[in-house]
C-alpha cells in the first residue's frame, strides 16, 4: 500500500510564499464564513443597479454601478472581471460587499454586452487597457480615491496597461492574474485564425468538452461552462487571435507602481505557482496569500476588495491583511 504524503512533506516542495499553517487556514475559513449574507439581491438587478453604456473607441462598453445609501467603506471599488467573467459568476463576490461600498463593474470588450463596430474594433490588450482608463475618466472616478481590482484576465489587462503607461489608480490589486492566455497555443496560432465565425459557433460544444476535461473544481467548471455557452463567437475569435502571443512574465520590470498580487486557490486555469513569480518581477510588487478551497474563491475576492476599500490609499495594506502578506526574496 502506497504511503500517503503528509502535508509537511508536500510543503517542502512549495515555494516559501505559498506555505500556510493549519492555524492560518482555519482563520481564513472563519473570516470567509463570517462574510456570507442571506437574501442578497443580484447586483445586476435594475432596482439596485445603474446600467451605463460608456463610449469607447469604435463602440460602447457596459458598466454596472451600485451605490448603497450608507456605504461603510472609505472609498469605492472599480472591478475588472476575467475574460469569461459573466455577472452571474460573481454572486458570491457581491454577497460579501453588498451594502458595504460603491461598486463599478466594468465589462471588457470581448463580453457579449459590448456594442462594437465589428469591422473596426480592436480586441488587443492595449485597447482594453485604454478602455478601462477611458471609462474611469469618463465617469469621473479618477477624481476620487478608489481601489482598482482585476481578477484573472482582468488583472492581466491592468498589468499590461501599467506596462504601457495607460492605467493610473491610487491602489492596484491583481487577483490571480493570468500571465498568458490559458487556451492551447496550437489552437490559437494554427487553427483559430482559419475557422470562419459560423464554424466557431458549431464547434463550441466540442471546445467546451475539451477545455473542461480534467477540471474538477465545481465552481470553476460552472463558470467556464457559462462562458463558452454565452460567448459571442466573433468577439471570442478576434480576441483570441489578438492575444495569442501575449505574455506578462519577463515584461513587468518597468512597472513602478505598487501592485498587490493576491491569491488563495488553485485550479486548472489558475496556477498559483506563477503568482509569487509575478509579484517578485514587479519592482514594487507585494504578495498576499490566503489559502482556501476553490469553492470559496469568490468570497475571498470579495473580502480582499472590501478590506482594501475600508482604508484610504495613503494607508497602504489594510491591517487585516498584513499577517497574510508574504516576504518576497528577490534575486539581486
């Protein structure tokens, strides 16, 4: 009978930034359990949400704005979801921040909600980063203190925008940022460019089955299924072609802004080993690690976003998160 590997033995192979004690894990569990609320409405419900279509290059993007009557935070939140980040996938996230803060949910141009000129619209990362800053300026958010929080592909867009000097924000948080597109490179480079859009639509069931193979995390799987089902074929195809060679690692040393990289879970899409690497490459990068189960990923994101909005930008890292910041040892 094969001997079961102990947690202590496994931890020997982990980078120090991902080491987490049982006591810390229990504390995170208690924290996230306390964030859950009952009878929280869908944040895109028109009774509590203002829907704004903001003009951008070659079209309009949808922004959802929620402003409670008596927010408990000190500043507002600007949230950039991932590529497949549909509003329905962030109900747990919103549950944590409901009635606590003013909240802008910016949907990037590959989303089905965007209204774009199909012939002219650019779908590359530079254009998406420019969109974010244009929206922040259009809505007057740039005149206020706020936390810019991007997750997954949203975090990647923010980091690319910082490299290009396109994005400015008082506090920047990238949760599980993708350093490159997780779709197979062979598909992006050698097959996707030659498939007509009508065929892309027909291939969606096959693509979904292929991409979901081996994805055991239920929450992540449901999110991925919804993304593929609702994907706008021409936007997906054009975006995939535009970012097929995208890579952040090796390009971030020019970013001078302080950036908080945050993580707590791992799955087929999000390889947590890359996040300390990315934080170390950033000259002023900081890494916050709060280990938890993947099913609680959205609750963790909500907690992180809320804590950063409970303090002002001059305060730096919130006191509640200080014990979870990891010491980054950078090579000289």
